[in-house]
């Protein structure tokens, strides 16, 4: 399956992506995780992305599109993938859809994890992520088994560099202006699947799995 995950920052895309990727056996590609890893490692890509990310802005399309197009040429994604955080602009959406149709493939769904900004502002201060594998936790809603350590790989959990109040406000504004038009875009293509992301994590997972299984059956 080829699936994209849409939704505001902090909607739970990364959290749900882990489950979807495992259940459907498709690689999880998160542009946010790739940028964050490159910033920590001090690479050229990290240097290009850092200032934008710290201010809550989108990394320019030229940089992001090249990154994703190169990733989608690798062998492990031939049978499918889960894109988390891409596309985030209509231009990115156009490039992705063109690339998919030119390679004779199909996009199965654009899953929108819908969460109002009031919930997001409440969630963000409690988010903690694993420095090593990017897994996402929440001090209150999704705590790790052992305080401060990742359940998957045991590395230290930290607060994300862009989860402070000013950047969250900016990211929500950017989402409304630049990413929300993609909801209409995928609705018109009959690919949009809406999920209520305000419920508990397990309930959100259950609904996503149910809807994706139904799509699989119809293929
Ligand atoms: P995104 O990848 O969309 O930015 P995350 O998956 O990192 O979002 O989730 C943002 C924060 O909200 C994390 O701290 C995560 O543990 C928490 N979270 C995710 N889904 C839910 C949910 N359904 N209810 C409460 N908290 C959630
Ligand atoms: P995320 O982890 O998805 O919240 O992404 C973290 C940050 O990486 C975002 O706030 C953007 O600055 C940048 N980013 C991630 N994906 C994209 C994208 N598709 N286009 C532009 N910038 C992106």
C-alpha cells in the first residue's frame, strides 16, 4: 500500500505510523525525522533545514522534494510505503502524484488525523522523543515504561527543539495556510480518509487499521 499521513503538527502521525508500518509491513518515511537526524549529525542537509525548523517554518520545497524523490527510488519502497509529513504543500502533492502515476503506481489513501489546535497546544509541551529512533512519547498520554528512556531502543528521551510555544504557534499557522489546502486536494481525488485523532491512541489505531483493511479488500 502507498499511504500518506496528513494532519497538524502533534496530531499523532508519528505515533500511528509506527503501528501502521508494522501491521501493513510498509516502511515509514518521516521527513521530519530525516531532517531532525541530519541536524543532530551536522550534515549538509541538516544545516540547510535547521533555521527553518527552529522557527517553525517549512523547509523549502526544492530541498524537501529532492530528499523524498531520492528516498522513493530505493528498493525497500517498491511494494509500498507510509509517508509521514510529506506532502505538506500543494506543490509537493503535485510532484508526488505525478511521480506515482508516471511510474504506473497508485496512491491508496491520504489519511487525515484530524485534531483541533486547542488539543495540539495541550499535547505539545508533554511530547518527548527518542534521540536515536525518533519514537514519540507523552509524559501524560503515552509515557514510556521506564521514565526518560525509549521502550524500543533504550536511548534517552528529549524534548523536540521545535516544541516550544512560539514554534508551535508558527507551525499551526503554517499548517493552516500551506498544508490544509491538501485536504481538499485529496478529497477531490477521492483519496481522503478522515480519522478523529482526539480519541485515545489505541482507538485511533483501531479506526485506522479498520479503514485500511477495508481499502485493501476493495483493491
Ligand atoms: P506528529 O507526528 O503528528 O507530530 P506525534 O505522533 O509525535 O505527532 O504525537 C504528538 C504528541 O501527542 C506525542 O507526545 C504523542 O505521544 C501524543 N499523542 C499522539 N496521539 C495521541 C492521542 N490520540 N491522544 C493523546 N496524545 C497523543
Ligand atoms: P515533523 O516532524 O513532521 O513535525 O517535521 C518537523 C519539521 O521538519 C517541520 O516543522 C518542517 O520544518 C520540516 N518538514 C518536515 N516535513 C516537511 C515537508 N514535507 N516540507 C517542508 N518542511 C518539512
